[in-house]
C-alpha cells in the first residue's frame, strides 16, 4: 500500500520515467512471447528458436538497466534523516522502490500479453494474414500457460532484484580503511579513489575559505551575562574585561530533534577508475571473438540473424565499453584541466571527474549501441536488420532504453550538484558561464567517445563484411 501511495502522489516527471519502464517491459515481453511463438510454430528447428530467444537478452538487459536508473532518481524512495523513527529506514525504502519497479514492469508485461493475444486473433477471432507474423505468433496453437507466465514474469523479477541489489543499505566504511595509497596530487596510482571537491587547488579560494572557517569556528561568543566565551577548539583562553581568564566552553550539544538518523543514506563510493584497463581488456576480447567468428561464418544473409559467436562478441564489446566508460569520462575531465586551464575549463573538468561514476557507464553503453547500429547498417547494406519488424522493435527498444538511461543519469547528476551550482550562483558566477561549462563538457565527451565508437564499429564490421 505504501508503494501504491508513493506512486500515486509522485510528480509528473517521475510518472513519465515509470511509464518508460512500463513501455520497455512491454516491448521486451512481446519479443519474448514472439520467440515462444516461433518455437511452437517450428518444433523441428530448436536452434533457430533458441537463437531468437538469446537475442532477446539485449532488450532485456536494456530494460532492467533503465529500471535501475529510474529507481535511483525516484525522490519518493530516497532515504532521508528522521524516517527511521517511523519505520522507513533504508531497508524499507529499498523494498518500496523494488516493489514500485515491479509494479511498473508488471503493467508492461500485461500490456505485452494483451497485444500478443490481439495480434494472433485470440481476442478478435481474426487471425493475421501475414505468414511471417503467423509463424511468430503461433496462430492456431495453444499457448502453454507456464511458459507464458515465466516469460512475462522475467522482466519484473529481474528489474526488482536489480533495484534491490543497487539500493541495498550499505554500512559506511571508515575513510582510513578504504583510502588507497597514491602518488602526487591527483594520485597517479589509483586515481579517483578519493576525489577532490571543487576548489581543492586553491583557485576558487578553498584555502582562504578553510582558514576563515577555522577562525570563525574559534571566534569568541558573547554569553547571556555579557561575558566573552571561546570555543573549545580555541587552544588559548581569552582574557575578559576584568583581567580574569575565561575557561574553555565546549560547543552546545545538538538539539534532540536534530539527531541524525540511525540509518543514514549511503553515500556513493568514489568510482574506481582502475576498472579502465579491465574494460579495455574485455573490449579487446569481444572484438577478438567477433573477428574469429566472422571469419569462420562470413557475413549473415539479409533476413537471418548472426551466429551465437557474434552475439557473444557483441556482448563482450558492450560490457567492455560499459566498464571503461567511467574511466574514460574521468580521463576526459583530467584532460580538460591540462595546460594551465582557465575557470571555464577547470569547472567543466572538475564536474566531469566528480560525475564520472554516474554518467560514465551509461555513456559507455550508448557508445556500444551506436557501434552496433553502425555495424548493422554496414553489414546489411540497407536490407534491414534480421527478423524484419521484430528486429526493428528490438533495436528501437535497446536504443531508446540506453538513451533514456543516459538522460536519467544526467538528471541525477544535475540534482547531485544542485548545492554546488547554487553556491556558485550566490558567489556571483554568471549563469552563462555555467551553461558554457555544460557545453564544454558535452563537446569534450563527444570528442573522446565519437572516434572511439567509430574505431570499435569499423573493427567489429570488418569480419562481417567479407
């Protein structure tokens, strides 16, 4: 009931993101049911049916990834201070978020079942006239209820499990136990383990502000009787007006109603950019598998799907780009600050380094999808992707989910740095400078990921174009 109440009272933007999850679940469920229909229509070709079902893994992974991104940006299930007192700790909110995701995905699965039954004529009594559609929809055959239920429950179950795993409560780790050893100011060994905040180099007056803050913390306070008192942090007592020395007074305790929550919101751990070599290794392995399989089987004929080896190679390539995305984004931010940067490049670079753990992985996934689209357009030479309309539906689902995930991650990153943006505006930074910094970030990411996508796509298309 709490999940339904939070769903009903959410903002319009939250409802639109949940609707995207439902649409992705509906499209994925429809493709899974079509794979089942092909298996029922062609019992003598289990290999082709299994390959169709395997190709449904791409839209399934994209739908689950979108559901996780939407759940992370849901403001209604975000842990806040004081909620544990009424039984809404991080564990309960995680369960509510997983339930909300399951409800959205289940709505899409029901829509997929209704669309499948309508197209095959089970609801109207008029079977489709297209033979290809009749084969994919298993017209005239009885659908096995356990198989249909299993396929339709697959998306909600995986999406809710992924959300629960991502938003699970984590105990805060001590900084001393998790901080790695590094060299230099940026930490050439294990960059990004301990990210520095804005103005860490003194360009924005961080040192001056820190000094002023320490002086303000030890400044004198006037008590109720007019006597001058000092903070406990002041190492030297201050003499009063009558020549006596005042004792050190400790800071007053926090009021009872401002006690921090027993289960605080887990802060995201700094992105480990040492995953960049692993991403490059997995990417190389994927291209190697594609090259070996493509040279062995050749280019697939129009209207047929590539082999299972090509599917494994593409999956490894996409995984490698996703793993390398945060490290590449962090590297892009570092390059922006090279060679005596000004305020604009320094601001843009620091934002990229700070948000690399949020937008880096979606950027890598979008790069993988763009490379796959280039390969598909090159191999088929305008004849269209395999499976006809079903392949087009799968491609639209994957591309739409990945782009929507990237935009959702960008919204999450914007909300995360809202306090920093407000502080810069209060300090007098013109809004035009912030917009210019955003344009510089976008141009830098495009300049880095654009050639990378082109190189990966050309290397992946070479063995399939023979």
